[in-house]
C-alpha cells in the first residue's frame, strides 16, 4: 500500500520486500540500519532538550514541527527494522547525543550547531552512503521520503546560526568548535572499532580526518569559526 503524506514527499511502497545485500551478514545489516533509527531518536531527544533552552517563539515553533517530523522518521525506521526482526544497539556518536553529551553548557547556539550541523549533516551522509551500498528498494524509498525534511532542518540550523553566531564571543565560538571536534573524533574512533571488518578497514585515521575536514568546512561556512580560528583551536 502506498503511504503518501500531504507534503508531496516521495511515497513509500510498503509492499516492497526487504533485500539486504548478499555480501553482508544479516546481523551486521540490522546493526547498520539501526543507526538510522537511533539517529532519528537522538535528533528527536536533542530537539526536546533544545526547545527547553530557547525563548524565541519562531525558533520554538520550527522545533515543534521538527520534533513531529523526527517522530515520523522514527516510526518509519522502526517499522522497517521490525520487519527485519529487531533493532540493534546505537553507535557511540548517537549514544553521546542520547545521554546529553551534545548539549553545550553555554549558549543554546552551541547545541544548535551540534544538532543541526553536525548530527543532521552526518545523518544525511549516512543515508546517502547506505543508498549507495545497500540495494534494498524499500530502504531507499524510506530514505527518499525522509531526506527533504532533513534538508529543511539543516537549512533552518544554518540560517539561524548565520544570523546569530556573531553575537557570541570569539572565545565561546572557538570553545564550541574545540568541544565538537574532540567529541566527534572520540565517537568516530569508537564507532570504527565496532564495525564489521570490511567497513572498518575503510574507516582508518585518514577516513576520520577526511570526515572531520568536511565538518570543519561546513562549520566555517556557517560562521562558527574562521580558518584562522580553527588554527587557534588546535
Ligand atoms: Fe529525521
Ligand atoms: Fe532532522
């Protein structure tokens, strides 16, 4: 049956079979896809945390919409994983988001950077890479249904940050950058240790440095820090 929503996103055909890749053990496939589910739960939890930190009505209103979007995404991945048999454990970056380590103790803008730039940016990347590695048409159609929402959330984060980051002191912006890099690297190393052999082999130190370089470029574009301030943070 086709499930079409009223925002004209691509429909999901739940009659499609689940087709894990032949080269991957089923358990590893469940663990990998479970990260999409846990990513949604982490973002949902972080948005709840963030909403309590903000006083601006327009931002709160956007977050209410986003919280509803994330709840819908959680349901879609849960439904897929239930058909696969179970939900696997969360990887370290998502555990850190769930237990509050991605909440910046200073300005709420630090937490917006963590959620809307880092976590959501990472989520979209994982969705795209899974689309490339995994042939399952049902999973691809779920990802295609979700990704316009995610692009909207990321755009909101960038707009808000571009307008407001200049209100922070240089010290706080550099500290936010330093905190995010250290936390992200710690989680990336722990995540690569947990992955099955083939994928882990492609995730060495160089892979982690390249990944962080992409985040760094986005953080500079967003206005968190300049390239000179990145050097200052090192
Ligand atoms: Fe989402
Ligand atoms: Fe999102």
